[in-house]
């Protein structure tokens, strides 16, 4: 299983586009490392405010209608977990006490919708690998290799 990082659509887009490299969590998940699915939630709560804030910061955010909701939009690699006060990037820092450090974002060519995306359960590596089908780039191949290794352990 790989972790699922649920976030509102603008934050999911910013993460996959490479603008956001941290994700706030509670302490119980600070051990997470490796590939993680990025899922844009199916909510409108705070979306307009987040989009307005990003535009004020000079980030060209897609129109709300062009942001995916309720779908896995990509994958990232969780490289580390730091206490909030130890994070150097303040642009997307939130109120959570721990921040996952995210690297190597990769957007899916076709977002995957599923009712099975539950944060505390995770996503079977086989499903994540299927979502990556057709990604013809070095990062995509690297994730595929990691996911195949995880499948052997499941």
C-alpha cells in the first residue's frame, strides 16, 4: 500500500505542478517515506480562497472548472518529515505540527477517480502502478520501479 495525500484541488494542483513541496500532517504519520498518491478532494471548501491567495503570490492557477476533484491527479515521493518550525519553505506552510517533504511530483496524464481513496487505508501499489501506465519519462519509470518493489512486499 502507498499513502494517499488528500488535499483540496488547488493544493493538489500546486503540489503536482511543483509549487508546493510540503504537506502538513499530524504526528502519527511522520514515519511515511516513498511514493504517495496525490488525490484532489471532492470539496469546494476553501477553494476560492486558496486560488485567490496563489494568484496574489503570482502563481498562474487554472480556472476552478479545470481543476480535478475526487481524483488521483499524480504521485510524489515523500523524502522526509520535519517539524513545522524546521521547514525552510514558508510559501505553502500550514498549521500542522509536522510537514512531509515532497519531491519528484508527477502528474497523471489521465486522473483516476475512485471512491476507494481513503487516507488512512492507503492505495494498493498495483492500482497506483496502473494509474501510471503510459507515463513515458524518467520520473514515471522510477515510480513504476518503486511500485513494483512495493507490490512484491504486499
